[in-house]
C-alpha cells in the first residue's frame, strides 16, 4: 500500500476536505480496504480514477485510515507467508 508517487486529487463529486489514502489496481483490493475502514468506523469513498481505484477519507481521519490499512496489509502478508510455508512443509 505504500506509495512513492503523489496521491491523486479527489473527484469533484466527493465532499470537500477528503484526501486519498490508498490506490488499488484491483476492485477486490479496494473492497477489502473499504471493509477495513467500515469496521473501524472511518467514513470513506472509493472512486475510479486514471490512477486506479482510489480510497478517500476526510482529512481528520487520514492518520487512522493509513494506520489501519497498513496494519491490514501487514496481516495479509503474514497470512500469505504462513500459507506458503505450510504448503512447503506439507509437500516437503
């Protein structure tokens, strides 16, 4: 989820004062992030832009949103690694 490029500006139909916190190239990924934010009570919007599916949140929720999405991504990496190791162990 870490970005090395500037985040896109919000489309005009979104409320004032929202910022981009994540860009997904796949719809499923943006749905996962949306579920994470929904579970934490973070208001958010997803918009399709030229950069991909972008998740926007109100500025005052930016820190919490970024922290929650980063934690989710770390957790998913650990699950994936665990499954890979289990597969190697079972086939080894």
